């Protein structure tokens, strides 16, 4: 029987049994503004140079992170974007709209490569490319799989009571996790597109799931104000943590040492996995819900987005290296 490593188990035991230590606030490196409405999703290119953002307005933006400027504004009939994702090679960007269409863009030129009818008028809450870039998964009223080479639909599944709020491939591409408003997580064999397990995860809807970089664990964030860690091989819950408010998004740092959680009442919280202690908090500047968090692949920055019409980049490199007080 396989078990999670002792350091990972110890981290979550400490997180729920010890008081939170005083958390310092990371410094903002940059602010990207100009949005009139909520920014719902963020995605870095694999080289950390570009940051894409989907918002409730008729445009998708790609930012040049180093220059701090808009690189491309994609507005070809876009209808209020809910989700964005870069292909692994950075050549394509997928965006899911409120109107049920997924646009696939050439990330270098901004030209539309494909328009996929992913949902019958329903929001496309999530889009994700497989690690080899051959398959695109979309979450809306149903879970759909698409062939990226031909942009033809491969499969469709009715799950999560008609609202698939998140889809994400495992780092090795062998598995996919989906989650939705019914509070369950479905684990799939990505190659065969077969459901392997359904986890009764949360009492309310799930806003986000994320794979740990080693692919052995999943994190989930829910409206029931908990964040949970799951042992994927055992298909069991390892630990549940009170987030202090509805939790909308979760992400692991590239080295797997830090987990970021975006909440309604407590801003963004960062914890060190090895010790389970809170490393930092970003409570200021988020009077409303934090909708998206994304670590840059180089591990230097954390991008956050909410309904304040701004994207902020936070310096988390020193936070990751910080040694918690004993």
C-alpha cells in the first residue's frame, strides 16, 4: 500500500493543529490594470515570459511580464472570458467564454486558429492542454476532450450535475482531474478517457483543483470554506483545512514546497508544505473574492486576480526560501 511521504503528512497535521504563525506580506512586483470587470483566470507561458488573463469583458489579454505591458489584446468576437490556458510549447492559447465557445489563438500573432462549440450557451469554466499538447480538455455543462491537431471533439461526458468548473491534467499526462458544483472530484484515465474514481470531496461547489508537481497529490478549494489534500493513488482525503472563507483557487509552486490559496475573506495565504506552517499572507487589496492564483514556472512570482480590475504579481522567491520560526 502506497502512502504519502511523512513530510507531506506532517505538513497538513501541523496546519490544522497549530495556530497560524504571524505571516509577513510579500511585496508586489507589478500591477497590470485596465480591466472594468472581474478577472477570472490566469495562465503563464511555460517560459514565464507571458501571462494571459481572462476577464468578464470582451477581450483576452496577454501580458509581457518583464516589460509590464500588454503584448496582445485578443478581441475577435470574444464573449466574456472565464478561462485561459497556454499550450505546453507556448504557441497556442485557449480561452473559454461565457457564451459557450472556446477560442484557440495563435499566441504569437493573436489570430484565431479555431472556434470550438464547447457548450450549448453555458459558461466554459475551465480549459486545459495535456502536457504533450495533443489534447484540449474543456469544462462547461459537460467535460469534453478535443484533438488539438484537427480541433475535432474526441469525447464528451455528463458529470458534476451539469457544471464542470475545473479540469486539469496530471504533470505526466496520464490522468485528469475534474470537479464541479456538486462537490465531487472525478479522476480520469487521460489516454483512454475513462473515469476511474469519484471522490465525494466537499459539501459545496469546488472552484479549483491542482496537482502537486510530483503528481501524487491533489489540492482542492471549495465554497464550503475548506481546502483539502488528496492521496491520488489511494483515492482518499489526507487532510482538510479551514480556509477562513470560501476558497476559490489553489496552486502549488513549481518545486512543490509552497501552496497558495485564494479566498473570499482572508485574501491569499501561502503555506510551506514541508512544515505545514503559514509562510505569508496577502490580506490587503482584496476586499472581494480572489478568483485566480498562478505561480510563474520559474517560481519567482505569484500572480493574483480578483474583481478589483487588476492583476498583481507578488515576489514569492524569498518567501519560498524563508525558514519558519520554530
